[in-house]
C-alpha cells in the first residue's frame, strides 16, 4: 500500500488531474471507495459542491487548494473518515456538523427514522397536543432532526451525556431552522428525563467490548468509544433504558432502538421480560437495505403492535 505521504500531486494542474491522482493514490492506500472519496476531498479543497467538479474539469487548482488537498488525502489515506476531514456528514437530506464527541451518522441509522415515521402515523395525539419525541444519546442530532424535518407538527427533547455532543447537535438544529422545536438535556439515558413522549428513539452503543478492536479503523479509531461500547455482550444500554420505558412513554407510545445485526431477538426478549410488547420482528421497516434486522420497536402493554403496521409491505 502507498504510504499516506506518497500520494503525488506534483503533476496536477486541473480538477481532472487532481481527481485522477487522488483516486489512484487512495486506491493504492487501500481505500475501498477511492473515487467517491476523491470527489469529496477535491471539492473540499476547492471549497465547492461536488457537482461543480463535473461542470468544470479544466478548472485550475491554486496553491492553497493543492495544499488543502494534499493534507486531506494524507489524512484519508491514514484512515480518517472523509466526514471527519471535511467536518460534516449528509443524513436524510440534512448537512450535519460533527466533532470528536459524536458518532459519524451512517446510512444504517436511517432505518430508525423510517421506523419512527411509520409508527408516528399510527399515534393519535390528544386534541390540541403535539407529537412528542425523545431522542436518547442524540450525538449530532441526526435522528431527531430528521424526524422534526419530516414531522412539522412535532416537538422533541434530545439528550446526551456529553456536553460537547449537545453543543454540536444544537448547532445543527440552528442550521436547519429546527432549534425552536427541540430542547437539549444533558442526561445519562433516562436519569434526568421528565415528562411523557409518544416516540422514543435511540441509537445506543451496542458493540460488544471485545469486538471494537476488530472494527474498521474509520470506526474503531475515530468514533468515540463511549458511543460504541455496549459492554460484554453489547446490551448494557438496553438493560438500562427498557425498564424505564413505562415512566416516559405515553400509554400508546413507541420506543425504537437501533441494534446490532444479530441482536434484535435479544433486545425484543428484554422488552418482553419487562412486560412490554415488541413489534413483530418481520415488520419490513425494521430492516436495513441489506435485509438485516436493524431496529427493535417496543410498545407499552396497552398497545397492540399488530394493528396497521403493514406487515408484509
């Protein structure tokens, strides 16, 4: 593999040259999606949109852009994620800033949003009320902000144990004009949460402690360990949250959890043990694009989760 410092840009003069050299260099460094990452980083170096690269392949790169690109390529070749380099990630049409205290939002987590939107359509809010959402471990605010953008009548509370994460989530809410509909609370799971909610969403840490070192470097070395480490079997956070659900959920409310690809049955069993009712695990909205059971949806005992869930959609 090519060392990070050996990606040669010396012959580059135009966008086309830079894209070719960046793609070749990242590929030689073992980066799987080298061409995609090259486009992101050349656009970052030029401080333009990626679409602008296609319309101006002969655009020249000045010394400042070349210097920015060289540094960015060295960082990516060393397995720092593109989103960390450019300082933002796109999620459900939102551009989200991130920092060292937040997870890098990934497409798998969009399954939580899809499931929550499907269940929101089933929830009947009392006359004059508004749908209330609770997001635990909000990080960048990805899940809660995507829901608020899709549900203009909803309000939300978002929690995180990290003050630095809450700061960036608040900044993302401001950026997208959603700050007046969400309040941010520093809390370890439900410890400092009051009130009742129709929807609870969470992407808690679920990687077994002993497996974190085997993850891709982009995850193991750059995502905060506290947001990854789910304890010996990956289920510590669910054990902390699930027993408290009757206190914070409305009688016909739902909790939707992201889970590891092989954890859905275990998390659903935890809910049953606490007299809660999991939605059928074959509900299509609980699966990611690869067909994995990525979410578990849990209702209070007063709710029949088989009603209008579109099983077999």
